[in-house]
C-alpha cells in the first residue's frame, strides 16, 4: 500500500514542490487547506490534481484532529504558517497563533490520534516534520550557523518559529514521538510569493524589461542571505523523515549574497543596468533587521547525503526568465494558471 503524507501549507511554495516530489516517490498525498473559498485551492486542484484536499486550519484544533483521523498519514509535514516576516510585526498575535501555536495543535492532533501518552511506547507512529527557520538565529552569535548555534530571533515570526522548534523537540523528548525540525535557510523559485525579495526583484526586472514599469523600490540592500532552490530543500524534508533516528538539521547552501548582489544578478540576467532602476525606500526597512544568515549544512550532507544542486546565479536567472515568460503571456503572478 502507498505511504500516505499529509502536508499543511499545501497552497504555498514549498507545499507544491513537496507534493510533486512525494507523488513522484509513490506517496498518496493529502493537503490541508483552509477557508471556504480559498482561490489557491482551486488552482491547486487544477495544477496538482493528484493531491487530495482535506479542509482544516492551524487555528482550529478539532479540524486538525479530524484531518489526521481521516487521512491516517504515515508522515505529516507542517509547512503552514504566516511566513512573511514584515507581516509578523503588523499581526503579531495572529503570527503567534498560526506559526507558533499551530505547531502545538498539529502535534496534539497526532499525539491524540496515535494514542500516545507520557511513558507509552510510540512505535508504529506518525512521523512529523516541522518547518523551522534560520530566522530563529536572527542576530547571529556565530557564522556559519549550525544546529548548535544559539537563537536570537529578531521578529515576532522568528519568535513564533522558535516556540514551534522547541515544542517539536519537547514532544520528541516527552512522548518519544518521531518529530523533527528542518532549520531551513531562504529558498526560492519561480513559485515564490511576490512579497519576498527574490520574487519581487525577478518580477520587477521582468516588468521593466517589458516596458510595464520604470523603477523597482526596495529596502535594505546590505542584508545578506543564504539563498537556495526550493526544489532541493523539499528533498531534505523527506530525507529527515526517513532517517533511523529523529534529529534536527540545518539546510542551506553555505554561501551568502547581499540583496545588492541579488539585484545585480537579476538585472544582468535581463541585460539591464540595475543602478538606473532601483530606488531605495526607508519605509521598506524592518524595525529589527537580520543582517546576515549563512548555513553550515555539514550534518545534513554527512548524515542524510543531501546536497543543494542550483547555484545562486542560475536560481536568479531562472526566476527572471520565468517571470519574463509569465508577463509576456499576459499572466498574473497571483493567479498564474500554470507552474513553471
Ligand atoms: P508560503 O508560500 O508563505 O506558504 C504558507 C502556507 O501556509 C500557505 O499554504 C498558506 O495557505 C498556509 N497557511 C497560512 N495560514 C494558515 C492557517 N491558519 N492554517 C493552515 N494553513 C495556513 O511559505 P513557504 O515559503 O512555502 O514556506 C513553507 C514553510 O516553511 C513555512 O512554515 C515557512 O515559515 C517555512 N520556511 C520557509 C522558508 C523559505 O525560505 N521559503 C525558510 C524557512 C522556513 P493559504 O493559501 O490558506 O494562505
Ligand atoms: O527578505 C531584504 C529584507 O522577505 C530578505 C521567509 O521565507 O526566509 C524568508 O524571510 C531580505 C531581508 O525574506 C526588500 O530586509 C530589502 O533582509 O525575502 P525576504 P526573509 O525575511 O529572509 C526565512 C528563512 C523565512 O523563514 C521566512 O518565512 O531582503 N529586503 N528590500 C527586502 N525584503 C522584501 N521582502 N522586500 C523588499 O523590498
């Protein structure tokens, strides 16, 4: 019988890549989707027709228990979150509820449905993956960051992710559950939400190239990130749930670039000079910035055999090309009816 996976955050960037990857591995894939008329769900049904949808919300404990009871998954991937860092200052309580408490609700649904209690053996159990984030490192105490680097989150999002991270560890230690966190650094793709800087830049370059816009307004160009390709990172999530022992892993490329270098690479990919078009705007700076993030993914390389495949310049060029194609065909980045 096919193994069954339940993915929260199925309508997001990672949800789509993970679903495709698991379907390719022969899994029966279920996606948890919220809302009574979520337009991203109709798109999902069109583009990933083999994914079965179960209704539920990370804010609603009962719905998660019902989803686990109905799907009877072997593996649960908790990717659902308020994931845009600036939004976490504007709606800090909602971020805490979805990104933080949502982890508790999902873990509880699994614990209750598998009949696990303190001291009971947790064999034949559902394996749980939590989407932790390099934003937990925040103001970094060392570079590169490893599984042992201290957390100093700089946003309500980072704080909520740290709660989910420690709670996942705690359920592993308290109940013997197979529950792990992947501490993933920034990963991008042509499916990335338009609010994140890589996609904002690739869409901005495409609009300028096609004469649809004359400038691109950005915040802090000096921030540095470790950017990889989302398709590579979902493989790491799966590998973590196949390991002999449940452990947490840092996933990233080990190389960092500044937003300025990202901008240079993206405009160069369209044969444009970025300095003619980019305008910086203080209003887009954050109340507390994460200046730099750079992964040390050695543990994942050695123990899981995981490697990233796409270099930074190729990733950026791929995103710019995809957005040029999308806009040339009259597509809308929020409604695009195909996935690159
Ligand atoms: P994303 O594109 O923003 O997707 C977020 C998903 O969460 C969407 O499917 C959204 O569904 C869902 N969601 C929001 N509120 C929900 C709720 N109340 N109940 C259930 N689902 C809800 O994020 P992503 O880039 O794919 O990232 C996936 C996960 O990895 C997130 O947890 C993110 O925080 C984490 N992460 C991402 C990165 C990265 O660089 N991409 C790095 C580290 C960690 P709707 O369609 O209903 O809005
Ligand atoms: O910002 C700077 C901004 O919003 C990256 C999420 O997936 O990765 C992501 O979080 C950097 C920051 O991603 C603009 O100040 C400059 O320093 O693309 P971002 P993020 O905040 O790093 C982590 C790992 C996650 O877990 C999150 O869920 O770019 N920046 N100018 C800008 N950023 C944006 N969005 N827009 C600008 O105009």
